[in-house]
C-alpha cells in the first residue's frame, strides 16, 4: 500500500501481538520529498513508500531470518498482499456488476419509456418470453417497474428482451475482463485502483469488442 509519513521508514519492522503472532511490516521504494506547509513557507520532509504486511507466528529468531534473506521475505509479503487484494477486488467488481444488471434497463414501448428491473426472476421471465416469441407469440401480459400488468405486443416484447440481453451481456463480459485483468496484474497499487467502469488495458478492450460483435 502506498504510504506517506514524516519519518523515514525502516526496511522492515515486527509488530508483535499478545496471541503469539505478529505483523512484519516492509517498506520499499522510499522517495524523499520536500513539501511546503499550508500555513507558512516552511518546508518539511515527507517520505512516500510502498508498505506491505505479512501476518505470521512470532519467534525470537524471526528478525534475524528476515535480515538474512530479506528479498525472499519481501517477495512473500508482496505476493500475499497481491493475492488478498485480488480476492477482495474481484468480490467488489462482481457485486457492482450484479447490482448494475439487476437495476435493469429503460425501454420505449407503446406505453412510453418504461423501466424494467432485471433481477433473477425477471431474467427467468424474459427468457421464457423470448422462447415463446420464437414460437410465434404475438402478445403477452407483463409489467414495468411500479406499474400494473398490461398487454405488450410482440414488437415491444422483442425490444425488451433484446435490450435486456444486450445489457446483461455487456456487463457480464466487461466484468469478466476486469477479473482477468485483476488475476494477471502483478502490481498491488494497480489492483487497488481498478474500479468498475474504468478503462480496460488495450488487449482486453479489443478482446471484449470482438466478443460483443459475435
């Protein structure tokens, strides 16, 4: 995690806990800068660095073992944090994607522009309607959000199911690309800054475009 402080950080330090475990805190890529104080012209020194924590059992020999093989321990800390970050970030983007899909779509029907949610049951209902349309359905009762059930024409039902499918396909595909990006990324700060709606790397953007053209 990118951290800023007024004290130069130690290469590593051990924070011991009462349960016999500890956090080994690593600081790397330290950059020293002079920053002007807002209330005066005085400048202070700040240190910006990458900080990683490794939680583990404590032992009296731990500090010596880390010092003897520092780069291996640092790599372990970075890998552990990256794995944890990726797991949480994938959960985050999955949740946002689901909420956006469930929120639904606006569709212009014979009754005006109406909103249709796309929760699990809504998707199941529309899948059934889509199959019925393929078998020659000409009209069918359905309802927009907050409205009573009315008869929709095949034209409106086709428009609804196609709009819903496009919405679901787009966000499912985009979320899949985000998960691919997160899983392959090797920089913790990059993973931390990935949010739903951000631009994809060029290769994933191109691949997504190809998928959506099918």
